[in-house]
């Protein structure tokens, strides 16, 4: 829940997931149509998109590189 509430810009993450073919063009458009980053993160984390180890690694590596303070804080708590 903390990650859903605290990640405030999902656009670069969605772009990366599209680039790696984790998201299809249709799924990407559906995410972008959601009005809030919180809604996008909720759909991403609750849906089938991050079920494989490879997709989880893409997601985690993005967060480590782009949101290191958030990741550090979440891992400490």
C-alpha cells in the first residue's frame, strides 16, 4: 500500500514496461487513461502484469534507479 500511495509519477515506469513488452499497447493505453498515479500503481500491482520473475526484476530495478530514497525507506520499514 505504501508503494501505491507514494510513487507519484508512473509515466516513466509505464513507458519502460511497454518497451520491455510487459504491457501491450492496449494495456498501456488503459493505464494512461486512469486519472491518478495511485490508480495506475494499484492496477499494476494488483493485476497480472508483474507475475514473472523477469517482470518483477524490471520493476524493482526501475524503482532502485529512479526512486532510491523511496525504496530505501520502504525496505527499512
